[in-house]
C-alpha cells in the first residue's frame, strides 16, 4: 500500500508532459476507463 501511495505522490509532483506520456503509453485513445475500473 505504501508503494502505491508513494507512486501516486511521484506522479502528482511530476511535470504535465510526463503525465501525458504515461497516459499515452497505457491508454493510446484516451478512453474513459471509469466504468471499467469502478463497475
């Protein structure tokens, strides 16, 4: 659990460009994944 929290803090502290690159690596089409994660 601590590693997940630390990773989240790393991502939040990062530059916007790096966040966009991370999203594009895993979600190329920028699909809304809310229903897949929550439901």
